[in-house]
C-alpha cells in the first residue's frame, strides 16, 4: 500500500517527524494513552490502542476539539508497551 507507513520504535514517543496522522494503530499496551500519540493525531483522526496492565481494553478514540472521545470495544491481552517513559518505574 502506498499510503501506509509502519514504524517500530518507542511507542511512548510516537513519530513526531511524520505527524499529524489521520489514524494510529498501536499493537502494545501502555497503562494509559501516551500524550505524544494524542498530540500527533490529526483533528478527526482515529486511534486504536490496547490500554491497561493485567486487564486491558481495546480503545477506539477519535480526536475532536483537541480531545479524545474514547470507547472501549472489547477486553484484550497484548504485550506491554516498553520504552523511555517506563524506565525507573
């Protein structure tokens, strides 16, 4: 696909050099949605992300007025998100 870009890296930081994004799909679970991902999502953009620790929910969110409108879709179990934000915990 010509309009899809994939990046492997620190999910807590996102990909600011390529922002804003119309859609972001995350395949590792942070405890809460990282602010950089919200910041990098375009107005009207969609975010699909598993969120939680032991118990996780797949969240689908849309950015409206600079804020996320979130809805929980289904319980899930993904690997935990790791990165700089988690060091020292």
